[in-house]
C-alpha cells in the first residue's frame, strides 16, 4: 500500500468554527498532513485569535469571520476562498453549539437556535462547497456528529435532534453525490475535554469532581475523557484518499462508551 494515500498535500481544507477546540485540533492535523487550512469563526476577535494560535504552531491559516447559519455569508466566503486560496477539497462541518435546558423549559427560539447551527449550517456549508468539488472531480465532507446522534440524555433535546439529523444528512449527501467521487462521512466524538464540556467537568465547591465527570469516566471503557487530539488520526483518514471507498459512515471516536453498558454500581 502507498502510505501517501494518507497525505493531504495540495488540498484546501475548510474547518468551520475552528479558532480552538476540536476544529482547531483537526485543522492542526490536516496541516501536518500537508493541507492548506481555511477556518472561520463567528467573532472577528476570535478569528484573529485563531490566526495567531495557528501561527504559533507554524501554520499559516486563512481565517474568515462568518456565521455559518447565514447562507449568503457562507456563499460569499466560499467564493472569496476560491479566489484567494483555491477550490475547497475538504469541508469539516465542526461549528456547533449546545444549550442544556430541560425540554419543557426550553423556548422554541432556543431549540431553533441549536438546530440552526448544528444541522441547518452543515447543510448550508455542504451545499456551498459541493459544486466546486463536482467540478474538481473529488471532495471530502466530514460532519462532526456526536454520541447524541445515537443516544439521548436529559436537557439536550435540541442538540440530540440536530446531531441525529446530521447523521442522516451525512448519509443523504453520500447517497446523492457519491457518483461524483465525493465522500461524506461523520465523526462521532465521545466526551471530549473542550470549552463546550467544561461545565460538565468543573470541580465542585468541596473540590470533588463533578458528578457528571465521574459518570462519564465510569461509563467509558478507556476510563477517561477524550482529548481533541484523539480525533486527529480519524479525521485525517476520512479527509484522505485512504478512505475513498468509505462513504456515509459515522466513525465513533468515543473510547468505547457506545459499546459499554457500564460498571455495576
Ligand atoms: P466549542 O469549544 O464550543 O467550539 C465551537 C466552535 O464553533 C467555536 O469556535 C464557536 O465560535 C464556533 N461557532 C459556534 N457557532 C457558530 C456559528 N454560528 N458560526 C461560526 N462558528 C460558530 O465546541 P467543541 O467542543 O470544539 O465542539 C466542536 C464540534 O464537535 C461541535 O459540533 C460539537 O457539537 C461537536 N462535539 C463536541 C463534543 C465534546 O465533547 N466537546 C463531543 C461530540 C461532538 P465562537 O467561539 O465565536 O462562539
Ligand atoms: C452533553 C455533552 C455531549 C457532548 C458530545 C457527546 O451535554 O451531553 O455536551 O453532548 O458534547 O456531544 O458526544
């Protein structure tokens, strides 16, 4: 086997919402594999923070400020990237939010806001890049799903609905555009230590670990939270030619949590 199949040399990769967190780690790995990095953030200050964070790692990333829920802004971003950097070969739909509210206390506006970022935006971004991928004769789309693409839990109804929908959007893009040599797959991270999950890990007033932290560690065969770096290898694989016959698949990177019923208390 030619191990260059895992190379991203010469490819333009757009990772949405990647000033930090999971998106930043994935972009870092793509750069190490040879890709040119494009990222966006909602907020100009954080976009600049991201550019500097990438530079600190020796990566010249192209940062843009764009709300991924705004179709006109996304279409304009893709056009600008095509003019300034090149046609996008790899899209990672990473930008996401969560609102942890008991369902019957959640406003419809809050529910819609989560669906908008976590499901509508991946549609908007994929729709914007697929024409260029068809012209080039290849493309990779990676949707960052979640364990909540498979399971529910209290207070995350909107997020689970969005991530469940994102699993099926992944399969539908696979079905509709596979004939153009476009592969669309998902990565389903387990519980990863990022700002998004910081509230679930914060120390209690008495210095003890958060009950949810203890629960997740007990429920995960790996007996630990994941780190963004745990997602780098799977992401490079799904972005590279090594996965050209993998399509419509959700790759769970969760330390085994989805396979495990959990320890007897
Ligand atoms: P995070 O730390 O909260 O970062 C989310 C990123 O998305 C931020 O850079 C944020 O920008 C950006 N963003 C949010 N809304 C946006 C919008 N409308 N337009 C553009 N950018 C936007 O999240 P994370 O933990 O790295 O998670 C990244 C992805 O992985 C999300 O899709 C999340 O659902 C998924 N995931 C996370 C975990 C986990 O345990 N952490 C597990 C499974 C899946 P601002 O900073 O400007 O708000
Ligand atoms: C939560 C967490 C999870 C993780 C992730 C798990 O509140 O349960 O935020 O949703 O973010 O999605 O895969």
